[in-house]
C-alpha cells in the first residue's frame, strides 16, 4: 500500500460548513491516490467558548470534567467533515481519540500520548479511504477521556503520522506558513521557506502561534517532515520544517516571538542550602505546572537566595497557593507575583557565539524606554520579560533592528 497521507486542519479551516466543504474538496482530491488520515480541530473558537462556559460553573473547574467538555468540540467537527465527505461519495469515517487508540497518561488537560494502538486504524482503512480523527484528545488505560493541552491537535497529527510510519505531515492553517514574526502584528514579517525543528520548537515554546511544541518534538524524534501551509491557498508550498541541514551555519536569526500569557513569580529569601530549589520545583512538578526562566539570585554574604521563574498566566493562582504553602516550610520571607509579564524572544542558531546580538537586542529596548524585567539566554534564544503592554512594540523594534524583513544574502542563508 502507498504511504498514508497525514494532514491536519486547524479550527479556522473548519470554522463554518462552507469551510468544511472546502476542506473536504482537498481531502477528496488526496484520497484519489492515497489513504488519508485527517486530524481536525474544533470549529473556530469552540474550545474557547466551552472553557468560558466551564468558568461560569466553577472558578477552577474539575479537570476530569473539563476534559469531558473540551473533547466535545472535536467530536462535532469530525462528524461534520465525515458526513460531508460521505455525501460526495468518499468512503470516510470519523474516529474520536479513544476510538482511534490514542492512549495517554492521566494528567487531565495536558496529558501526553503514551501509545497509539494501530489495530483500529488498520481495520477502519480496510473499509474507508479517509479517516477523520479528533485532534487534541486521548484516553487513559482506565478509559478516562483526556486532552493534550491547548493547540494539541498538531501533536495528535504528528503522533498518528509516526504510528502509521508516514514520513511527512501537512499542517493546514489560515496563514501561508511560518514567519519571522506574527504577520498579523508586524506588517513586514517574512515567510520562511524552511526552518529547523530546533528553531521552530523555540518559537512555539516562546509564544509564536505556530505549532504545538510537542508536535515538533515528535516530528524531530521520528524524522517526520512537517509542512505548514494555507488551507485557502493549497497551491502555495508553505514552510517546510525538517532537520535543517547546514542552514544554521549560514543564517543566525530566524525570528521574534511574543508570549503574552505569562506571569513572573519569586520566592524570596529561602535558605542558601542544598535541596531548596529541588523542593520548590518538585512542589510545582507534582501539580504538573511547567515553569520557565528559572533563576536564582546570588547573595553570598547573607545566607539567603531568591528563586524566580515564569509560569503561564493561567497557572499563576495555583502556583501562588503552592508557594505560599512552602513558604512556611522553608521559612522564606515572601512570595511575589507579577502578572503583568510578557516574554519577547529572539530565536536563532548559535546565538551565544555572537555577543553583538545580545548587545543590540538590549540596547534597542533600552533606547526605546522599554524596561527588561528578566532575561535568559541559550544557544537558540534570548528571552526578555517586559510589561505586557510593551511586548508588541518590543517585538517590532527587534524585528527592525535585526532587519528580519530582508532575505538573508545569498551566501548568508540561501534557503530563506
Ligand atoms: N481545539 C483545541 C484548542 O483550541 C485543540 C486544537 O485546536 O489544536 O486548543
Ligand atoms: Mg488550534
């Protein structure tokens, strides 16, 4: 059998029945030459709407029940897509996460995929040409419905591609591909023809609304070539994401990302002793709260440290509760939180070897009166926390200061 084609359509691509019909035309065309597996998101803003309903019932909705609720969004869209395809004579069938055999761990609302059992896929393909799979959801061994975290349909698609041994996965969305910055915010953002897994992973983690980070990790692990492309311009090549070859040697900076959904937190004056950082991070890990930009200050003479980090804004309340409980135990002075935080990051390859990059980045912000609240850096990124109201201005200034709108010169990165 020829390779199964795995594609994913995001929420904007199936926002209305008219759009679903358009998606079905693409699927029907693909099904003429291959078996097709299409992962679909919930229609438009359905997931946001469902979350809003939940918040009206409970300030901190029970996570198991939240997963039951949120998974219904995708159940609606897959059924509608399958019906539309069948109406036009295509042999299609919709499958929920549990029906398709996507097994996850039990962390409700951000479960990771553990295994995909392919028996039901093989069986469904015996009688159908197109399988329409609900993105973003799975099931635990105990039969509980889980979701994979917001934007998780990308991860469903790549995990399924790995399970059926596909070598490529096309992610259809409402933009032409991946840009040097958010094209809705920065008018001269440039479309990248090709980018490496590592860089796009940094972009996604740092707030660029490109792909669910775990989808990129999986693609890298299984060597699956991703292509981000526009549902409404299927003839455009989009952006290819792969190992990147030698491109990183020639092109240093690939883009700027903004994450406004951030909050900074600090636990002040904890004892300067072995084991303290472990206790703080373990307490958050026990609740599966991801933290980033972890920094510990250095006060060699007073026997105290402060540990600061960022969390996503939606995790802030729970983080404060956890840290306040620890405060007593560690005899820390206080817990500070700054909800007015956004991350602005420059992403590229080999950044630490080129000190002028950090210097130009910080000077650009400084000259424009933008205060930097926290900084971290690595080989592939430099991230600054700034006030949320200044984040987009900051990204615009950085994009201009590094001339990211210009194609790199012929010798400095032919692919882009
Ligand atoms: N519908 C889910 C969300 O909006 C999953 C997805 O679209 O990828 O986050
Ligand atoms: Mg989405």
